[in-house]
C-alpha cells in the first residue's frame, strides 16, 4: 500500500489519498449535519469519531499495511502507558516521603507543645 496522508481522524494512521478524501467527505457531511443543531460547533464531529472507530477502522484493518500501523500504535500506546505508570509511582514515592517528613515534624511539634 502506498501511504501518503495522515488520516483526518487519527493522525497516526497513514492512508492512501482515496481513503483520505472519502474520510474528509464524511467528516464534512457530519459537520454539516451537526451545524443544523449547533451552528457554533467546531472541531471533529462526534459522529465522525464514532464512525471511524466503529466502522471505518475495523474495515481498514483488513489491509495488512493498516493492521501493521494499528499494531504499532497499540504498542506505542502501551509503552506510553507503562512510562506514565512509572512516573506516577516515582512521583507518588517522592510525595509519600515528603508526607512522612511532614508527619514526623508535626509529631515533634506536638511533643514540644505538650
């Protein structure tokens, strides 16, 4: 597959021009429908996002090149999640240590006041 453009909904996904164009047409149609109810709406229409995840991407994933990109994205997200978890544990450890130091000082101050 010759990939050329970043997908309009999922920028991490590279697709052929025909898929890009068809997707953009769908987004514009969804936007036009959304504007009938909310003329001040902006951004990607929720209907387009849902259509991408429930209909288009599952269909596109039958193509091995697209499937490979989905698997790569899944791996990248998993790695990011692990890295964030590590940061949370590190920060939690630092904050727990700070809290323990505060508790110790508070206890010493209470002893002084007795």
